[in-house]
């Protein structure tokens, strides 16, 4: 057996935060074993070169960072606390080890922020760079888990942070010249921030349903509306678009807003909750992110984004298999 | 948003066994939630077209079956009980839906046998068919988890079942003409049986270390020896090669045995335990599989396979990234 693979795996693991005492068996055995209280909350997510990212626009570090962040974002949308992660990396022929270690650094930076141990995984051959992440979380103390399915007519609809930046950043990454390669729009695309703290604050305040914004504002609102059996109406005037996002996406303001509301990957949270609980959440997450009321839950079905004349904007979601 | 992806996912999920009451949130939310007692045991495994399997030699159903079975085998090697699985499938352009549903059937057949719910996953675009499986297990009642790291000098070394069939089956799958397309060697390659029952019986009988045979007999014995800080000596005369495997791999018996002991993917278990416990395990797993003593644990390091003159056979393992 070549020692190359094992040495590379060892170097990969060195880049990740060391597991704490709750990890009973870490990387290197047949399976990992970790202490766990209460229900396990599990999300899986994969990113494939040429489908979810292109190089060199995406550095290996950004690929690792975003892959773990997007899986953690799913846990945040359940109001769970991230505990452990498992990473499978598909490695193309000739890929330099330095890229794999940079990818590990990206994973490690998010794992450190989220206080997660990465305790298992695999490196496998693959025609293109590919990463599949499993994130396991637990209930936080005194914090109920929140699904997509509990929204009630009369609830307010809120979002954390800002919308549209990831789509605008992707546009800038594909542009011939980049006015601002390290600007906030590109950063939003390459380094999303999972809203773990806000998700738990929303849950404790009585959020009835939550989802993270990965497919796009209206698409994800539709998922939530379907799961809850309700209708969601949002007003475009209220949506907190990230500064510069609308202008980057189109010179026409209406088109720009439609694109920003269609684009996914902002990894903010969309939540439903009784209106009188919003201020309590705002107080708890002050300094973390904004919380903006953008609409209401009604009886009915579907999700729409209304313009200021009350008409519905033609906003699409994102089909992961559209190019199949 | 196209409804195609969601309909396909719905059909995919329909093929899988329905989750039981311990599943609090199944597929379709941001993350899955399941009740869990005690430590979580997690294994991840991936298989990529052109690297781990070729089509049409591997049917979509076989790909699904083997992917879940190999992840479950890692749980078996810890003596854990499989509980839940999560599946990411990378779908190439133009892949017929019928293939994805056949893949789901393969996953479903193993999940049904193992009484596992598949409660999360994703379908993503990919240049080739790819599958990544996360299997989550729990401690079985009265059964300690067993790592690779506890083997003691003086222990006997045993294997479950038969060795070399998967390598011989792979050879037959690549041959121009197949004498026996549905024979037991090809079946071993396409439909491995995770040794969950045997792993737990070994653990209850006092197994000090276990590993599943995915990389090859000597390679995996070396992993276990390294983790335990011991030397493992096995005698080739004692190894229970699957009937026909040695002859399929070479017309020269010595070469055939070397190939059979080098080939991986049999997904049998290699375990170390005090010799006087072997008969108790044999009684418990009667009708399930054989248990064969093939060697001993000594002080020292490394793992060797000895021929009948006491010389060490030149047996290699398998480097997953050798083609990188």
C-alpha cells in the first residue's frame, strides 16, 4: 500500500480543529463515535466542480469553507447546534496536495468558528473536484427544533441579514474584470455565514417555521409554504437587499430585484413567527445580524413577492438538476 | 422552479423503506431528525463512476446496493447497529430517471434488510454518476463498540465468511465473456453482505479489535496492527478463500492466493479475540456465516501473510488515490 494516501489524509486532518472529549473515536477507525444527547439532527450537502463552482474563480479554500457552511446553515434552519462534521472529497487526477490542504483549511476555518469537530471522511478518486459534507447537530439547551411545517396564518415573515449578495457575487466572479475582487458581494458568495445564533434565538422566541435561503427567496418561501400548508406574501419594498446587489444584477431596478430575489446561496434564514415576538429576537441577536419583516402568512398556498402596486413579481427558484 | 427535481426526489424516496416512529423529521426539511440513545456511530463512504465502478458491468441497482452495504459494513466493524442513512447522488447529464430509481431500489433493498431508514440526502448535478452515503448507527444493547485499537499479543485472529470473491468477481465483470454472470463471485462483488450480526456477536464475546475488509486482507490487517501497536501473522493455508476465487485470479495457485489476499471489497470482518472465545461466537452466528481462525497477534508491528514454508507472501493493499 502506498503511504501517500495515508500521509495526505494525516496532513488533511492536522488542518482541522482537534476533537474534544465528547469525541470517543475520531478519524482513522472504521467509523467515528461521539457522545450525543437527545435527537440527532443531520444534514448532507454536496458541491461538484463545474456544477456548483468553477475554478479558479473559487479557490480550494473557498470551496471547503462554503461546503461546510452550507451544511451548517441547514442545521441553523432547524435551530440545532452543530456538533460534528464528516467530509468526503473527490480528488481529480493530478490535483496538487496543496489544493487539498487549502480545502481543509477552508473547512477548518468554519469548523473552528462553529466549534465543530470534523471526525470522519474519505478521499476518493473523481473526474472533478467534489465535496460532500455531513453535518450532525443536537438540540440546544432550552431551544426547540423548528421545521418548515408549522407556519400559521397571521404569522409575520422575517429574514435575517441581507439578500441577493451571493447571486451578485457570482455574477462578479464570472465577469472579465472585477472592480472589487475582495468586496462584500463576492465575499457573500464565497464565504457565507450560517445563522446559527439567529436560528436559535428565533426558535426560543417562538418561530413556527424556518428555512435557510439556498435556492432563492421565493423558491425557499414556497418550500416552507408547501410544508406548512399556508400562503406567504412578501413585499419587495421590504426585502433587505445587500447594498450593490440589485445594481450588479441589472441596470434595470425591477429586473435587478427579480434576479436578487431569484438567486440562492445567501444562507440567510426565512422564519415565520407571531409579530409580537420579533422585537425579542432583535434584542437577542443585536450585533449578530439584522432581522427584517418582509411579509405575512395567510391561508392558501404558494409564495409570492409583491411589487409596490400589489402585483406578483415573476421570480424563479433554482433547479439543482436543470442542466441534466 | 421546475417541478422535475422535486417529483424525481419524491419518486426516489418512495422506493425506500418508510421511516419508523424514531424518525422525528424525515426527508424534505432542512435536516433530518431522529431519536437516538447513547453515542452516535458514523461512517461515510463514496463511490464514483470510472473509479469505483464501471457501467454497464455495474447496474444502477448494484451501485446503490453496494454503496449502502459498504457504509453499513463500517458500522458492523464497530459492532454498532445501523439506524439511519443519508444519500447524496451525483447525476450526470442525460441520466434516465429509471436508472436513479433503480439505484434507489438497490439502496432500499439493503436498507430493508438492515432495518435502516434513509431519511435525508440530495440529488446534485455531476459529470459522472457518484454516490456518497452516510450511515449512522448506535450501540446495540449489551454490546460494546469495538475499535481497531485494542488487539493484544496472544489474541487469535479470525475472519468471517470467505475471502477473495470480490476481487475474482471484478475480474469476471471485466472479462470479454462471462461463464457465469450470476455466479457467487460476481454476486460477492456486486452485492456484499455487511456482517452486522457477526460483528455484534464478536463484540459480546470479547473481541479486542475489529476492521472490515475493504482494502484487502493484509492491508486491513496492517491498519488494525498499526492502530493496536501489535504484529499480526496470518497463515495463507488457513484463509477461507471463496471457492473459485483463487483459480479465477490466476492459473498459478500461489499468484492466485496473493491476488485474493490483496483484493479488497469482500466486506468480511477481521477480528482479534482470546482464542477461548471463538467457539462461543461460532455458536451465536451459526447459519449466518463461518468464523475461521487465520492467525495470531504478536508483539511487534505490521501484518504478514505466511506461506506454508513460513515465508511472507508479497501481498499489497489498495491505494484509493493510486490513479491520482
